[in-house]
C-alpha cells in the first residue's frame, strides 16, 4: 500500500490479458510482474460452438475488469463479471439460476481452482478440469480429464444421447406392457385361445 507504480504499464498489461503483481521493498516500487494464464487454442471455437447451441456463456473471474475483458475478448465471451471472490462466484451462480429458471434452463459451472469450488458445488452441473485442483474436482459432478473445453460439447452430446436412449427404452417398455399385460390377463383367450405367460 502507498507504493507508486506506473499506471500506464499496469493498464497495458491488463489490456493484454495479464494479471499484475507489484513488488516493493521499504515503500519503494521495485517492479511489476505480469502473470498470464494463456487460453488453449481450442477455447474460442468451443465457446462459439456452445453459443451456437443456445448456451449463454458468462465468465466469472477473480481478475480485475481490464484483464477479464481482454480474456473474454480472446475467448469470444461477451458477458463477464470480474474481481470476484469465491463466495461472490457462488452468489453469481445463484443470481444466474434465478434468471434462467424462469425459462426452464439450468446452470453449468466450469472451473479448475480452489476459488471455483463453492460455485461448482452450487451449480446444477459442476464441471471441473482434470488439470485443476483436487478440491475443484471433488466439488463437481463431471471432470474433464484433459482440461479442454471441447469436452463440454462431448459431455453434452453424450448426456443428450443417454436421455434419448432412456426415453426410447421407456416408450418401448410401455408399449410392450400395454400389449402384453392384457394378453397375459386372458383378454384374447375367449376369442383366439391366445394366452401369454405372465413371466414373459
């Protein structure tokens, strides 16, 4: 606190999606560390594909607004919230849930860090990156082993196929029983002499 640093340098680093750490000793600024967590080359394409499927993507970041805006722009994410603490992220999930539930949607949260764990636990579907922390993975329902956002698309397609298969099985079981139970009960026996074993 109270250490003067070059604001122009800070802003330029933030615009380049860098988080800033100022280093000082005895109240004298020694330098600025610009830390970057680069996006995977596949991230922007995965975000675009999710958007094309009707998924609204919102980035919840602990970074400052400048860095979050730059990362969002690189990833193709228009909506973001910055400077969030872990509890703030969980609260943001609850706020988004109240907005989405009216339309019958649900909230999925993707994260990899300790600070994401509360939000992962409070989301309808928590998705952790396998390259992240253990607490994030234990807080989520799904873990993407490779830590690639394209895994969300694969998981979504797999879950839709699973639900579709369940519905087909239920429809077949209903139809089979709707026909089989009356025959087993002897409905056709007086006319055709046809009887189906209840075991079948």
